C-alpha cells in the first residue's frame, strides 16, 4: 500500500478541491485605499442615489431609465456612450432619471463565452481577475468623474460587490441569481436600490420572496465576517419575460401581467413597491429593435390605469453606439455589443426623447 500523503491545508496549492489557486487577491479595503473616491464625487453619488430612491418611493413623478450596453467591453466606447448620454439626460431631466449600465460581470447560461470585464479586461485575452478588478473600478471612477453618472452594475458575485460599493448608484440581481440566498442577504445590506428580476421560469413568487428577504434584516457570513444587515427598503421588482417548458420566450410586460404582479405585491410586507420593465431579454425575445415599442406600450398602460402609474417606475434597456451585436473574436466594429444585441445610438436617442414626451 502506498504511503499516505499528508496534506498541509496552510498551502492552498495542496488541496482536495479540483482547482488551481492562482494568486491571492487584494481585499476591497486595500483597493479602495489605493484608488479612493474624492469627497466631491462621493456627494455627487449620494445625490444620484437620492434621485433614484425618490422615483422608486413615489416622491418623484419622474421615471427611471437604466440604459446602456449589455456588457461593458472596452473603456473608450463605453465612456463615449456615457458622454453622449449625459447630454441627452440633461435635456430630459424634468421627466427621466437616467442611470447608465456598466455591466462588468456577465452570467453565461452554459458557462461558456465572454464573462465580462472583471474576468477578461481584454475580451480576446486570457482571464485576469486582478487586472479586471482594477480596470472596472477605474472605469466606474471615470464615469463618475467625467459624466457625473453613478452607474448600474449586475451583482453576479455578491462577495465582489465591496470592490465597487462606493461608486455604484444601482445594482440588479439577475434571473439566474434571484433564488440564491447569498444574493438576497447581501442585497439586504446594500445602501443603493436593488432590482430583483423574475427568474427564467417567470415565477413571481420567487422574485417577491427575494424582495421580502432583501428588505429585512439578517445576520450571516459575508467575506469571512459575521455581519448584520439593516434591510434595503428600495429592493424592487424587474419584469424581464420568461421561458416556458418548451424553451419559448414569453413576455410579461403586458397589462394583465403587471396587474397580477401588483395584486401579489400588495400582499407582501414590503416598502416602495416599485416595478421596472426590462425591455429586452425574453420580453423582446432578444429582438432588440422592439425595445422602444415595448417601453412606449407600458407608458400608455400607465396612462389608463392609476395603479400602473403608481407601481411601474421605469425601464431597463440595452443600448450601445451601434445596432446589434458581434462575436468577441470578430469585434471589429467600435461600440457594437459583443454579448446580447443592443439598440444603436440614433434609435436610443429617439426613444429617450419620445419617452420624455409621453410620460
């Protein structure tokens, strides 16, 4: 019999786990100390967050528009998009609170494909998480510095949120994450609004349970600490469509779908019962050109029913500089998505002005 091997668990390279430990990453506190947010920008961020909260609570009659690329793939095109968006946002500020998407983590249905700037700062290069952490922090910092936007990101990995929590204005929990206890508990400890998407099955109960959990206090383990969250009263619903048992996309932005959610929402012990409509994904069957029509359809619904006006607070739209999408390995078109197809800039601008006119 072979002599038993003694494993030292002080050495991460010797483990019973089937993974290679590449390097130990810096903790969020150290990254923030090296790349701090200046005090004037902290105040800008807080003002932005207050504006978003006012819409979700009903204090403001404006609508919320969270808009931008499906995924942030390169700094220059993202910042150009934000610069253009800033000019438009200022023109419609009496009707819309605009929050750009800078989504730096991408969930992949099968696990394959580009996973976002956090993993691959260079979409065609090898994964490099350390560089990715610094790259996405720098991008969000530049967005705040150069355009005054506190942007939205997706909380795909709850333990990573601390690297960005002093820069973001909004965070979304995706359809595949909304049932996860770690996402729900972490959301309960955030100081920014959190949108909970309906799961891919379309089950409203799952989404509403996530909202309830996020709005209440919990004690749990987070980044090796025992923590107590205070609850997040601005956790709310996002309708993004769903997939039936045959794999077919079905929308849930129609009048009857929203009324049903409102009826269920009212039975929950939660605050600020807000609903956002995701105009892409299964609501459009990824037919990205349908997004303006879907948004305007919902605006019309709000006009004919006061309950919808009270509950439906805005939209999430996928938009970039150029219509459509391209594969990462063939990404030769500047400002064109390398994940889901997006609405190009001209159509985006038209949609925003039309929304502001109709609200």
